[in-house]
C-alpha cells in the first residue's frame, strides 16, 4: 500500500491537460508498482524514432519477424533512458521465465533482463510486448502529492489499450474508460 493507503498498481495514470509543458503531456502510464516506497510505471503512448528491429540490432540480436521488428520502441519515462523495459503478457510461470521479471499483481509483467529479448528473437517470447527505453518513477509520497494537485486521473488498466489500440488513440481510450471525452477536460485545475 502507498503512503496514504491507496494502491495504484495495475492502473493507468492519465496526464491532465494542465501538464502541457511537462515531459508527461498527453501521457498514459501503466503503473507496474506502487507502494509506500514510491511508484514505477511505463509510458505506453509515446513512441520514439527507434523500431524494435533497430533496438535488437543494437544489442546484437536478429529479429526476423517483420511485424514485431516494425513496432516502435516507446519513451517509458525520464529515468534510466538508456535501459530497456519490456511490458508483456504474463507467461504461464512468469517468475521463472526470465531472469528479472516483475509480475504486476492482477496485471501484466515487466522484464528488464536481456533474456526476454533473446526469447523474442527466437520466436519463443511473450505474444504481446511493448518495449520502452526508460521508466517513470516517483519517490515515497511524490505521486500522491501530484494526484492531490490534480495532475493525473487514474483508471484500471486494460491490456487491450496497451497492445491492441493504435498509439494515437490510447489517451482517448484510457479517458473513455472513465466516461470522459478529452474535450471535456480543462487545462486549469480547480480546488474547492
């Protein structure tokens, strides 16, 4: 549980329009972990100019499947931007599938070890993946403070938005999970 008793693990953080000048403007973040120590998530809707084929070449792996190779790599957040994070469907026994995997309770899995890339290169990896460079992190109480300033909306995460929704539609679809049309949102935060 986080500092104020809420746990946002396996939720989307949806950036409010007031964050327009921020690196997180228009971001949808999948929260992999949220506890009293802080939070860790991956931005799922900001592709960068690198394809999976390019990324695999940089780590000396051949990725032969064209469909997978053409997928973009995503900006996961401003922390450790040189490091890769693989968000994927949970395998049958994720705990032993790869060297460094975080199984998100009730959700997906996030792997940071190269063996998941090797498995993908061999056609043995997870069926659906989203690969980022970097992650989004918050220290203890920081995310709760940002939520209190109305920087973020939260909603239960759905794998369909991450893996099956076109990138350009992910922000709108995440808001739709709350019954919100993006045009209804003001750039000004209000406090009673």
